[in-house]
C-alpha cells in the first residue's frame, strides 16, 4: 500500500508538471499511459523480489534445520542413543587383565580415532566405567565375562597400528602376563547397538 501510494502521488505530480510544461491533452494521455505501464512493471518487479526474499528465507531455515539435525545425530551417536555401523577392528582379548588394562585399551583406541566402541555387545560411551566386584568385571553396572570381544568403529589401519606398534599396549601386556591373547581382526562393517544405562533419577525431573 505504501508503494502504491507513493506511485500515485508521483503520477499526480507528473500530471501537474505536464500541464505546466504546456503539453496538450493527447500528449499528456500518451505520457501518462507510459507512466502507468512503467508503474505496473515496477509493482510486478516488487512482487517478484518479495517472493524471492521469502524463498531465500525458507531455504535458510531449511539449511539451519539440517545443520541442527546433523548435530543432534552426532551427539546421539556419541552418547550411544542410536545404533551405529561402519568399518573398524574386532579385538579378542583373553587373559588375567585388570579393569584398568581394559580401560587403557579403550582409551588407546579412542586416541587412535575410534568413534564408537562396544565390549561383549555392550555399547561404551564417554562415561563408561570399568570396575571389579565380587561378581567379576563390571561395566556400567553389567557383568562382563572372559573372553572379551572389543569392537571399535574407525579407521582400521590407524587403530590396529596404535595397538600393535612396538612398545604399545599389546607388547606391554605380553611382558606383564603369561600368554595373554589379543587378536585383532579388521572388519569392513561392524554394527554396534544402543547404550542402555541403568540410571535412576531421584531429584531431576523433565521441564514442562
């Protein structure tokens, strides 16, 4: 409405100027007709630009939404909230290893780029804890028995090199224990399930 008002005022001013300039009625009609056509084209251009602006805004919101969904999925993968798959290595570990030994192996794999881990089918996350209780080795409240099968998704060559290098953890375990078994196998595809923690909230409640 503002644009139409401005164009109408401009048209009246032009009409007045044409009379002052001495144009006859026919000449004024031709010039005003051209002015009306020019105004119509300007309004059409305004409508087109407004539609383009709305389309750009929608595309921007769509891109932002895609980024948010990608970030949410990344966080969910880190927290073990969704299952994941990909290439990696599978370690078969058997021997009198302590909880700290297994924690060291997990940390070594993470340092070598492991993006997801599971021990005997139990998904490991950042706050997973290895402890020894009367019932044996326990991870996140769940007992884990020998032999240990550790799966790690990431670059197989990098992770395997980190573990098997001279002076690495495997060579250290071979010196510490008699005949420990640590076998590494590269896999083109591993599937790791969802982390299912046993959490009981006593004080925290969802926000309405």
